[in-house]
């Protein structure tokens, strides 16, 4: 299991290949990548991501360990960036490895649902019209109920 | 002494990222009452607790959490990771 909270960009292909290479006994690798999305009505100049050093790593480790245990994963990877990003840049990725695909997909969804609202990151959008903190959505909180 | 940390708009409203607070508060809620009585910017930042989350020693918890033996308390809005 690897957790990385980092400012610098990551190479999705290299990270995925490296993750997949170590698991001969795992038949399924699922990855999810989050991208900074432009806003339709108000062009996004940048997104700034603040986090809570120390707690962020601990929270991500706990979330990933829960997924590994629950779905008997062979491995899990979480990379999440912070700092200033521009539209089109990759914010984060998760990868899960399991014997069969269902577990890998479910575990990846679980990781995403939890790190949306239980990992201490806060997004701030800077647009041509101004800037402001991204509000959390009630759907994100509701998404946790299915687990 | 407890280290009190603020993130996102809580940090902006209070005007600093962290401070050391000398307190006899027994719970997070007591600490909030103490902070609110300090100055208007604190009062404003803590005016709606339903819009805030709290972590004690880097673990997400509730406002009724005990501060016994605690070193660090952080206040922040709901998280928006992913």
C-alpha cells in the first residue's frame, strides 16, 4: 500500500505500470484519476488545494487500509496533490489490485467516496469573476451511506 | 496549552493558520465558547457550528469531544477532496 500527498505532478502511466508490475497473483487492476475541470459559465484560472499535513496522510492510510481489508486487496495506491493546479491537470489517482475485477472496482469507488469527504483537503476555485472555496455537496455525504 | 489550527475559510476569517491557546476548556464545545468570546472575528468564524468540522489530535471527531490530554485541535469546513 502506498499513500502519497504531494505538490508535484505524477505520471499516470508510470504509476499504473509500476503498481501493476508487482502483482502476478492479482487478475484485476482498477485505476481512477481526478482531473481539474474547467467551469462551463465562468472559466477556471486555477484550483488551489489546501490540506492538513499529518492528518491527511493518516486519514488516507486509514481509508486505504479499510479498503484493503474489506475487499482483500493485493494492494492499493492513493496519490493526492495539493497546491495550485490548472484545468486539465491531474489532481489525484487511486489504484486497487484484486484477484477479480468486482472487488477492485468496488474498492476504488469506496476509496473515492471516502477521500471526497473524509480526507482533509479543501479546494478553492480562482475564476475570471473571482475566487471562492468549493462547498461540499450533500451527495458526497450521502454516498458514504451505501458502504 | 493546546495548538489550535484553522483551515480554509475558517483560517481566512480568523486571520491566522495556527496559534497556541491557554485554556481550561474540558471539551471542544467549551473551547469554542472561549474562542468566540475573544473577538468578533472568532465569533463570526464559529457562528454556525453545523458548517464546521473538528479534528482532535488529527482525528475527526465531534464538538462534545474531551480535551483531556489533547495537544492539537483543528477547525475547518467540510472537506472537499478527490
